[in-house]
C-alpha cells in the first residue's frame, strides 16, 4: 500500500490559486466527498480542463478503485471512441457534456470543511491510469500504469532533480495532465514531494510571470520546447524561477542555452515515452548524453538490422522495446540517435527523419519545422525498400517570420546531404501541434495538402496569369526620367502591383497601412516578376522576385515588406 500523497499537515498547500491556496485538508475532503458519489463503473474518462478538476477526479477515482482513461485529446471524437472501446466507462468533467454517461464534477470544486490528514492508501498494484499515445507516429495506442509504477516514477524524477527529502519549491505547469509527461510532472511529482502546484496552465510569457509571483516561493516550470520559445521572443523577467523541466519533443541545445542565459536557471530535459514514463534526464545546454533515472536499465539485443534496445525499471513494468536508436556508453549514459522506425533512403543514401528535423529547426530564424514524405503515412515501409525510390522526394514545412524558403534551402545545403534537401519546402504561419507539442499525422497531412494546393495555384498563376506574373512595360508613364539611359521601375509602381496581387490572391482581406518595405535590387522595364504574399495574423508579408517563364525557381529578390490587414489567419503559404 502506498500513500496517495506526502503532504504532512492539513494546511499544506496543494494548489496555488489567484484567490488563495487549496490546502491538503480541503483537497482531500473534496476527494472523499467525490469518491463517495462517483458512478459505479470500472473506468472513468477524465476530461477535466482545470488542474484542480483533473487532480480531484484522479484522486477520487483512485480512492474508489477506478481506472482513469486519459485520451490524447479532449475532442468529442476522442472520448466517443473511448466510450465505444470501454463500455464500462463514464465521462468526468467540470463542464457539461451532451453525453449519456456523464458525471458533473463542478459541485465538488467548491470549498468544504477540511477533514483529517489521514492519507488514503492505494494498493501499488491497482490499475491507476491508461494513457494513449498522441497519434504522431500512427493510431493512438493504450498503455496501462499501476499506482506503484506512477509512484516509483515520481520518486526517481524527484531524485534526478536533486530535490531532497523535503523540497520547499512549487510547480508551474504549461502541460496538460492527460499526457504522460504532464501526469508525471504536474500531478505525481508534486503529490510525491508534498509541494504545491499552480492551479492554472499559463502559456504566454506574461501569464507565466504572474503565476510565478502568485506562487510566492522558488518554482519549477514544467513545459515543452514549443512553449519555451514564446517567452524568449520578447525579453520577459521570470522572477522566482528556480528551474525548468521540459519534454514531449526534442529540445534544441541552442534553445536550452538561450533560456539558461535569459533566466539564469538550469533547463533540464526528460527522455521517455508514454509506454515507459521518464527514463533519463540531461541538462541540454551543456550535456549531449542522457543519464538514466535510478533503477532504469537499458540494453541492446542483436546486431545490424535485427538490433533492438530495451528498457526496464520499477516504474516501467515489464521490459519495453524502445523505438529509438541509442548509443550506450561504458559509464551507463547514452546518446539518442533518432527513431529506429524513421530511417529513410533517398538516392541510395540513408538518414533519420529526426536528425533532419533537428537540422531544420536549428537554423537561426526557424521557429519550428518538420520533414515528411508527401502522401506517405508508413515511413517504415519506405525504409524497408532495398532499392532507392528516385521519384519520391522529401517535403518539409517550417515557420519563420524572417526566412524565405530559398534562405532555408541555402542553410540546409551547408548542413545535410543534398539528397535530403526538401522538395517542396513550404512556409506556414504555424504547425498544427496539439497541446503537448506533438504533430498528429492527420493534422500534418492536412497542412501539407493545403500547402501543396496553394503552391499549385501559385505555379499556375506564375506561368500565365497576367496578374500574378507581372511585367511593367517600357512605355509605362512613370518610367521617363527614372533614370536616363538605364530606366528602372519606381518603387511606388512596384508597391501598386503588390497591392493588386494581394487583393487578387487574398480576396478575403482588407489592406491597411504599409508597415515596412525594403527594396533589395532594381527591376527593369519588361522584366517579369512574381508577388508572393503570406498572411500572418493582422499582417500580410510579401516578397517580389524576378520570375521569367523559363525559370523553375523564383529569381532574385526585388522587394519585401509587410502590410497591415484585417483577415482570418491563413494556415500556410506556398514555398518553393
């Protein structure tokens, strides 16, 4: 039997809220009240959006002997699928749902009289939760966890962070508790260590700063690499920050170093998976090797194509075969080399999609990016071909407010084999990552399809549309005297054509003021040029490039700038 938590006194804070703390006495009184009224089902689908609601529902389910099902998303399709898969399950949320098997948790979130600190004891072998993978590598798969596994994982994580027996810190979480890292870092870890967690899930820099002030004590920020970028874009003082713990996707060393420089705290990264929980940790800014958590064993079986990596430990359960390639070192540490299922072959050369993604996202100015095989869901099938597939090329999509597709291609040429240069390469306003930073395959496929459609439209217009592929004729009335013996098109004429092209390509927006413009090279009368606009929030960025019919690639950059506009945000724009 293991305790539900290690809070020591009724007035120990469990949740830190803007209006005050919810103490252990109050929280566990609420949990006992809820546990006594839960429906008599075997499984509960915890869809609570607030941290208070999730933790209360999770605690009550444990006390009632029910297993919490934690779907990868809270959309209707996610929980309807689980209700069909688990007939003996009901829905739990603090928000009303139009469903037959639904229990409203909201009445139990209000304060009630604090009870005694007699901590509930839970059987270590009890099935505590079933988590589901995000779908970023295929269909979501179920992975059960016992109460003992979750407790051992929290203990090993606290030890790896050097928290000691009685830590005095607090936690601020930007991750959802329905995900394995969120469950470990923002529920199990504070319960095991007996420390409070902020009740909200701040994402914006200002909200994170407010949450840290409300904690009133040194605090760790539990986040993802995606959420870590935002506060670094505009210098934000995060007073009271003691450390950062991140997971769910690879953390670039440059991003970790920038965070450590900005806030003077260690940035730690967790290696793990839904199947295993946390397995190892490292300080990414200074260490490339991973240090396994206490009790974790990693070993290799077989050689060559049949080589397999296994992991085991008290919180892992039966040994789990990892889907990664790692380099085990004599001291027990290891280097992560990429996913074992994402090895691809192009033009007789092999590479890892994970390594290519790192090459893309480590380009200065690239905020996010990912490689993909267009119209191909099963990467392992591609990797298994004995012969190269010369007709198939990699695609990639990236996010940047400063770099054109050609800029990114030029940077990639210095980093990777030319065989793996993406064709096509798209620029998008953002990638469709979910709340924990993962890229579900279906969402990525939809984005690539949209980018492909937009690129095809741009190609058609470039090779024949009189509006998109433009020419300022030699007889234009603005040209005489500009300049003698070497006429060039005035900038104001180019901008007038840019306005015309934007209104044609993006007819649903209304242009406002010209925010900025830069002229990079002259445009001569009679030269064809292409206007490429990209809608980003309340601004339309544009580029003007030479574009002769004989050209496959856009030519020299003529002008670039930004125009204010009113429009709904566009998901992506065509690249090259």
